[in-house]
């Protein structure tokens, strides 16, 4: 046979099954590996438990009590015991951006405002597992940690990274020439050159101690110190982590809730110059999105007039506040796109003549011809001076232009190059670009803000540009509306623009556009609050401009904001009799009907006072039906009444000075009440205008109401169009949320009847209305739900733990509130998919649990509602749990129970029997006892629980299940015939979850992680406020609560087993959520009890596992479950590393255990103990429970009989 070539010879390979058989054969002495997977064998008089079944765990708490540690304090003891400071509850102050906290100025506020302010200002309540970083679930290389490590490191610049620069090359050539000229001046010859160089060279630095005799040891020590100097402590951690899949046991810490900002843009207005300077010009900036047809920022007003021009207006303008002198602004854009324009509008002082006539001098006169046209210019200046003296407080539209923002950004390039100077002419489609040197380069920066939109429209990394706008368009008196503006902006992007055929106004506006710095100095918020850092209040500030996002932004409110924007749009006085032609609208915010009741809450524009009592719209000359483009910004009072309203007064302004003719003549009145049935009134309005002053008590009525004896323009038809927009973290602007908060606040204040919309809700129908309002929360818009998410969840949780007492009857709202929470959380999960982590946790909800949630009325260092709040007929109390959980409720639903079990053959007679029936059906081993030795502790209503309070009421678990904290109130006891209690949230949450069914249960399962984490934090807070964090674990929680937890875990494990094939994604989330929950419970509850819960889950999975033809998915779920639990930071301690391998007392001890206890000195027994240490014996798996589970998984997978099952 021909010899085969070497590379063609077949290499014999050993398959995985043969490897496992070989390994298994080497350990043939292990009885655990010799038996079949599903057969219980008996070897060497050992009663064994198959590896496929979980053993009974040791009662860890009892074991630690009966086996006290013999070691003194030290490292070994620290390894054996949980540290006493394992869990901490920390109240950390919020980071405040501003020097002064944003809170209302009013001292008296209604309950809803108080709740909002508390929600925005109270400290974060954080539960910290102090040693969590020692577990495998901790990620030491977070982005923030990497940035912290990199602080102070010098930037490494290499020659290969530096691009060749022609200017540098020229500099080198010049330097060579200079050196050549210098050499020509020196004597020729090598010797002469050397002497010359020596004489002109700088001396070398002296080397101290060079000739001293130094021992080698000292030299080594010095070298060692020098090596350690400036050495980074975590050198290898500086290397970025490799791109790998995040470990399943890793749970990221949520971001701190903070105010939302989009991509930020800094605009600096440098100068504005026309061919002629005869009068002051007023400018404003704003962003518009053409595609969405929406203005996406408020106006920024700036004044670039010379002091001489400002002096013309001195009689009409009060002294300017420093906040109105800003010439730079920071715009925020959440959804940047190719359709965003920066629109610049100009106004001038009102004068006689239409806009075209007033703009003509600016188009015909040139600066170069100033000497030739001196007389004409002097005449124009004289006229302008006269108009400024007489009409200085009125404005008229003048000109406008727009900058296509993304053209600037895309053309500017990257931040690596110098800044750019741009000249933009609106008559051309593209501007000309010229480079200029700038020594101050802007470095890289990361704004780290949540934004979305077009990826090509990145506003954080473009090169700063200086724009010079050279042409403006004259305003058309009949085309001032926003709709006309959108048409113009869309036309500007077309090659054949109609605007190019218009005659422009020549001007020169210079502005700088750049990415906003991370922490700009001298910055003011939209409410004019100073942002840190603000070293000197006399410096000209930079204004933050409020964004009106093009689409909804789903971020909860975190700061107090209460602003109102008024946009007068159009007026139709065509059918009004009289000579009303030069029309302006005076806008006032009134708190009463007297003229002196105007409030100074209207923000000033530029070079004026900070706030004023009135604002005027620009005048369109000789137009009876003018359009307006005004924006009036109002600082809303925190608490509004029925008398607060907007008053619009229409004036005819006389431009010609005539004798006995007033400057302004009122020609009409209308108004908008701010509240309508308790809700803020916003939106589009088409209002009728009265010819006469409104009568008394007009403010509580709408102008649409025909008041007797009043004359109206055009027969009481709507002639004035105005839009009112609120940007408020107080007013929800959603009818369903408003109703819910109003009813809850009515319960707090005991104020009846409650007026909501057109309804008057009396006390007798309050219960039905409250329940319907909770159910209707699902119909509210998602955006306001997210904005008020934290307050909404707080109120629902309060209703769970403090059911109200209405007319002497306790109203149970726990079930309705739980259903509402489940529905809201599910909506957020479905609609905000981009906010989920790898485990499907919504970041907004995770932040709420981690930072915001706390037990109601347990706020440290702040008074809680006291017993004084019990007055009236509506109170908070607690109903007996038997009323919440009727005995007839079928908790088993579709799950089948074993009829052979005599304990569950009958109908449960109490809630506890139902829980036990679930536990019994799932085979949960409750052989260990959990006795609450501490007993319940009483606390006054509304106060923090006190550990010294005594129990005032015994709890009968057979019929009436109540929370462990009781409260005394003789008033409520007399009123209702029962002693109300304060429920504990984690107990009620577990109960409601166990008894829920149908769609509610499905919603809760979909977002199980939320309720699990909420429950754990409630448990920790309960222990913290009752000084039980150091208490024995068996006495921390009552047995009924542990029954509910056991039932809950059992049913969820059953769901995982039964639904893993059809709902894979949901089951994976549910599996990890349950594992993280049990991981958390190991730090809080009786650890032996938690081990029994783990056994329950294992038992249910095992019973299903070996009946499946391909169980790989279920095996993977079980391994993930085990991996998460074993990632606990005290994994070693939980495994009792220093315990003896003697089996604990159990209801059914093994034969080897009995033999071991009866003859401790027997050689056979000693040999058996030694053998047990090298095999997965039952005692080993019991005492080292988690390690036993891990090794059991490995042993089963290595078993040759498992081939094909675990592949």
C-alpha cells in the first residue's frame, strides 16, 4: 500500500463522551457518580439523595447559634461571619445645579405643590450593600470609574499622530536660515568653531553627590522609590476592557435622576451693524424645526446697540438688570436633524409708515456715501429721535433671516482643527469659508446627555465657527405668522428660492457657534437662577434657553419649573367700527380684577428690568387685522386661584402727534381664566373681544359667556387667536392625572365637595370616584405619566399602606393600586424599549427604586403628618387582611394539586391555609421553624416606628392577618369600631402579588424585577427604621410574610417551568429577576429560609427537566439562576467554610449520620468522614449548600449517562 503523505493522515480524536467516561471511571469509588441519574442507590450503608435532586439545606441561623465560632476576631472570623455593617441606608443630598435651590417663593402652598416640591428636593434614599463590590456581580470597570482613573494622566502625543503642517515646515526653513546666518558670523575652521561653541553653550546641570560613596542597598532603595513615584495604582485597569458579553450576574447601578438636556449649542452674538446707524435695533434668536413645523426653543433676546442708541430710549426703559444684558446663549436640541434653522428676527421702534417705507433707508444708503448723504442722514436721525422720545415703548417688525444650522455643523468639521470664520449671504445657497488662525482651540468634550435623532447631526464634535450674516429679509406686514415662516424656511433650501429675488437689507451680524462647554461659568437657567459656578454676579451672563422638544421626551421631573408662554397670533377687527388700525395688545397676569392687581411676573427681554407687570406686542402700521409673532414668558405662581387670569387689552397707538389726542386708546378687552375647575387652562383659544371694560367678577367666567349689558366686537364672535403653553413640573396637563391627584389631595385635606371638571364629588361617592380614577390612569398620556412618574408611584404606594377611612368606613385600595402600578410599569416597558438594560430593567424605574423610593412617612430629619391630621371624616387607616384576601378566592388558578395529599384535599378556610396549600403543592420543605421572637411593635399614626413601642393588639393569624406595626387612635377606634393599623409595604406587596390573577398577574410577571426590588428595599427600610438590621434574622419578619414569599417564589418557579418554551424572552427575564431577588434576600432574611426557596425552585425544575427530550434551554436557565445566586459577595460565608462535616439534625437523618453520632471513635466512621470530604455526600451538600449545587451541576454534566442531555 502506498505511503500516505503526512498532512493527509487522519488524526484520531477522542469525543467528549469518551473523555467524560474516562474521568468518571477514575472516580469509581464515589457512590454519587456510580449511580444512575434517576435512581436512588444505597452504597456502604449510605442513604443517598440523587444528584438530580436538591438536598435539604442546613438551617444556617440555627447552626450558627448552636456552633459558636471558636476563633477570635481576625481575618478568619471575618470570613465566617457577615460583617455588622453589611447593609447601610444612606440619605445623600441631591446635587443642585444652581446656587439657590429652585423652589417657589410663596410660603403657603396647596398639598399637590408641597408634594411636588418634596419630590424634587428631598434627599436620595439609597440602600447600599457595602461589600457588594467583592461579589462577581460587581463591575469595577464602569465608564465613570475609567474616567476617574484617567484623571491627571498626561496626554500622550506621538509624532506619528501629528499631521504635517505647511506652516511648521516654513517655520523650520526660516529657523535654518537664521542658524545659517549665525554660522556665517562665526570664525571658520573646526577648532575655531569648537571654541566658539564651548564658550556660547550653556553649562550642564551639576550632578550632586556624584563622587560620594553610596552603599548598594541605598541605591536600590532610591531606585525603588523612584520607580514607585507617580506610578498609577491600577495600571492594567487603564486598558479598556475587551468587547465581551456582559456577565449575567452583573447588575448595573442606575443613573442618578437629573434634569434632561439635549445636545447643547453655545451661540455668542458679537456685533450687529447696518450701513446707517440712526436708531436702536432689537434682536432675538430661536430654533425652528421645519419638518415638524414647530418652534423648538424659547426666544433669546439680545441687545447689540451702542450706548448712544440706547440713550434714545432712556425715558421709556427702566434701568437694565444684569440678567437682561446677556449676549450669549446655550440652546439644547434633543432631536437634531437636517431641518433645524436658527431664526433671527429684528424689531425697531414704532414709527409712522409701513415696514417697507421704514426699511427703505437701510436698503438705499451706503456707509461709503455717508459724506455725500449727510443732510439726509441727519434728517433721518432727527426723525428717529422724535419717534424714540414719543413711541419708545412700542415696537414694529423690521427684518429677519435664518441660518441652516446643520450646514454650519457639517461644514465645520471636527474639533481637531482650528476654528472657522464663515460669511453667510442669504442670497446664496452656500457661504464662502475661509480659515483663520486661532490660538485657543476647543478640546474634546463628552456631554454625556441622552439625545436622539439623526446620527449625522452631531452637535458635540464640530469645529467652532464665526458666522457673518450679511443680508436680512424685510418683514412683510401680512406674512408674520409661523405658518408663513415655515414656508419661507422650506423655500430657502430650494435652488430656485423666491427669497433670492427679494431685495435684501444689507447688514453685518457676527455670531460664534460652538459646542457648549461641560460646565460654563456665569450661566443662568431659564428661570434666571445662577448655575454653579458663578464667581462674580457683575459679569455679563450666558442664558440657558429652554427647549421645546420636537417630539416627546420621556424623563421624570426632577426640578421645580413653572413657566407659561403666551403667543398672541392674530386679531380681526375688520368689522369693528372706529379707527383702530395701529393695534398693540397689552398682556397682564392678574391675581384680581383691580388694575393694581397686575403681577410683576412677566420676564423682561433685553436691556430692561428683570420682571415687569405688562408686555406689548409689536404694531403693524395701519392694519386692522394684524398677525403677531410675539412670545411672552410668565413666571407662574406656585398656587393659583380662581381669580388668577390673563388680561388682554387692545390699544390703538397714535403715531402722529396730534393735539388732544392720547398716545394710546383702548379699543377692546378679553381674558383667559388660569384655572378651570381646578385645572390649568392652556391650549389654542379664539376669544371674543369686548368693547367695554369687563364688569365685576368677570375673572371667574370665560369671555365666551354672554354677560348682560356688554358690547362685543363682531357680535360676540371669536376674533382674537392666542396660544397658551405651560412648561410646568407642577401642572400635569392631563385630565386623568389631575383627577387622581386632586382626589388624593382631597383625602389629605378633608375638603369636600371636590370640584373636578364639571363634577362635584361629594363624600358619599368619593370611594367610587377614587377607584375609577385609579383605573383610569391607564388612559392618561404616557409623556405626563413619565414626567410625574415618581410622585405618581409614591401616591399609589401610600394608598396601598394607608387605605383611607371615608365616612367611617375603611376603603381598601391595595388591589386597585397594585393593578395600576403593574399597568403603568408595563406601559413604560413596552413604549420605552431604548431605556432597558441587559436584563430588561427600565432605567427610569430602576432609578426610582434605587434613589427615590422610601417607606411613606419615614423621612429622616423631617416631620411626618401627625395625629392632628386625623380630624374630619376622611383618614388613613388599614383594613384587616382577611378582607383583602377572601378565603373563597381560588389561588391555585390553572395549577393542578395532588389529590393524594390530605393536607390540601379540603377547601382552605383562611388566607394562611391558602398560602400553605400553595406551598404544600409545590413541595416546599418548611421543616425549620421561623419564630418572630421580637413581636410586633406599635408606633403612633404618621410617625416613625419606634423600637421601644409596645404591642397594643394581638394578631390572630387564623382569621385576621394584619401588618406587624399597630397604631393607636381612640378617635378612629370610636368611629369605626376597630383599631386601625399601619400596613407595611413589602407585606402588602407580597400579598397582593400572590392573590392577583388574570391580566394583572401577567403584567406583574412581565416586570417582576420591579416588584422584587421594591419589596427588598421596603424590607431594608423597615429594618432600618425599627433598628432591626442587627436583630437575629429569624425575628426580623413575621411568618405570614414568609409564607407569602414562599408561595410567590413557588408559583413563579412553576411559571418558569411551564412557559419556558413558548415565552422564552419573558421567562429569561423572570428567571434572572427571581435569582436576583433571592440573592438580595440572602443579605436580609433568614438564610436557611432562602436556601429552602432555592431548593423549591430546583425541585420544580428537576421534576420537569428529565421529562423533556431536549432540556438544554431549561438547563441553561437553571445555570443562570445558580450563577446569579452564587455571585453573592458573601458566597464563602454562606457555604460555612469552617464547619465540621457532621450532618445536622434533621427529620430524616441518614444511616451514616446516625452511625457517625453513635460511634464517633470508630475507625470505619473516621474513614467514612474522610471519604465524604472527597465526594458530593449529602452532608457536604447540606452544609456547603451553594457550593454543593455548583459541584452537583458539574458532576451531573460529567456523568456519561447524561450524554445528549446537556449539549
